[in-house]
C-alpha cells in the first residue's frame, strides 16, 4: 500500500514538472517568434529631409550583403516614385535620394529587400 502511495506522489510531481516545462517552452517559442527583432533585416537608422533641392538622407544598418529597393509613397501608400536599386554590403550605409517635386505634406519612404518591407513616414515642407 505504501508503494502505491509513493508511486502516486512521484507521478503527480512528474506530471506537474512536465506541464511547467511544456508551458515554458510554449512561452519561449511565442516570445522568440513575436517579440524578438529579426537580426538579419536591414534597419533604417535615420531618415532626414533636406531642402533646396529636396532630397532624403537615409542611414541604414545592413547585416549582410543584399539589394535594397526604395520607393516614395503617398498617404494612401500609392507609389509616387521609385529609385534605382541599391546594392549594399554589410555595415552602415548612407544614401542621398533626390525627391521629385511634390506638394507639402506627409509621405512615406518604403525600403524593401527580398525578405522584408519597412515603411517610414516623413514630412515635406518647402
């Protein structure tokens, strides 16, 4: 009788530990998938507007060599202008993109690679 009670206690403890481990693994997988930044994506570090003539200064952090595409979007995310593709090596990259004539207002710079799409808003006031 004592042996059955010991086995029952050991099974309850083992099951509790197993449930905790499964919950921890699930939480860890969820946090890694949802909350961790993607380490292999290019990042827009700074976006600055310069005037006369209008142009954008973009500084990027590029983790691996890749080709980067840039586009100018309006407030409804329609493409207004597309720049030539920029090949980029790993490290920091500074670019100057000439802006076509547009009225004052809010616009978006779209940066895309083969694995990502990043959109940053800026304000144009001439």
